[in-house]
């Protein structure tokens, strides 16, 4: 899996598929998936593009997008009132 920041506000990831084979005493496993794909999405405003991190584990893609200092300063708390 490969990640690229195309522009300051666009993130793309590329996946190339492969084949896996596992042979044990009591079974034989073969998985095949061919081809590749690309996904691109816009980063939200206030994200520090230089600090974007991604990890892929057990089929789950996690993308960490920390806010810039300016965006953290603009955070505000919203009080929830009972009906």
C-alpha cells in the first residue's frame, strides 16, 4: 500500500493485490486477488498535511490526521441541554 499527498488538501492511496498460499499438514489455503485500485479523498480544513500518518493492520486502514495549531485554537465546546 502506498500513500501520497497530491495537494495540500488531497490524500491518495494505492493498493496492488497479490496471491498468498499456505500449506499445512491438514489443509491448503490459496488466496488470489489480482489488479490494483486507487482511492482519493479530500482532507478536512485545519489538518496538518505534513503530519498525516497511516497504518494498515488485519485489513483495517487507519489514517491519523492531526489538526493544525490554528484549528485547535478555534475548537469550542457546545453545551447540551436536556429537552
